[in-house]
C-alpha cells in the first residue's frame, strides 16, 4: 500500500511548490501548511498532527530528552491517521 508523506502530498496536489521544498523539515511543514491546509483540501487537524510529530522529533533529535513510550505510541497512531488522510485526499483509488 503506497504511503503519502507531506512532500509527496504536496507534489500530488498539483500545487506549484519550490523545487527545494524538502530542504528542511520546517520548510516542508510550512509549505504543506501554506498550500494544503490554509485553503484546503487538508484539515487543520491534520496540520496539528504533523506539527505535533515535528515537535516530538525535535525533542528526540536535539534535546537528548527521552520520549515517553506512551507519547511514541500516540505519535505512531497519529501518523497512521495522517497517512490515511493523505492517501484518501490524493490517491483515493489506491486502496
């Protein structure tokens, strides 16, 4: 089953995005928000899920703080919801 990441969703949306869109995580999330959430078709709730995952990633990668197992499980569940929403929005015939 194909997976649709934020970058792939942006490309699949047909929006004109800069070629260096994936240069940084922050740039990618900002472009995703600007092109797909601000005026649709993706809900603000999906944007919140993506931003929460980024917050957890930043803590894990840069602070040295441990991520609670319950938080990790929550983020994985939210990632599954996010990917499903992207698939439904941009690849409705893939299931």
